C-alpha cells in the first residue's frame, strides 16, 4: 500500500500541528503513517472505520490526542485530515 495523495485540509492542519508541537510530532506522525502502510492492523494505530458525510473514512491514532483520517482508494490511501478527536470527527 502507498500514499497516493493528501487533501489540502490535511496539509494545512499537519503544517499547523507541526509548528505548534515541533519536530518530534512530525517524526511521530510520519512513523505512524509508515506503520499504517506496512501493517494497518498494528495495535498502536487503533485503526477503525468511521462514517463522515457519507464517505467511509478510516482513522488512526497518532498519539493520545491526535487522529489522522484517510480513505482507501484503488491504488493506496489518501490522507484526508489530521487533528484532535473533536476537530476531525
């Protein structure tokens, strides 16, 4: 599996979170996304399906506060949003 794209919302929110939370957050997020690509069922990701506005999105936990949403496409995944639980659900 591979990342085939990101939405503008994901890029904007990820950039904002990296500025607020620092380089460690960026590194952690990249590691979690890499783990998703390698082993989506890894327990630390807490992968689960959600329904948002008619789309079937999936969510992983970056840390205890931050979630990353994505959708499965034919050739890989598209990163849709990132933020706190209340921001992304």
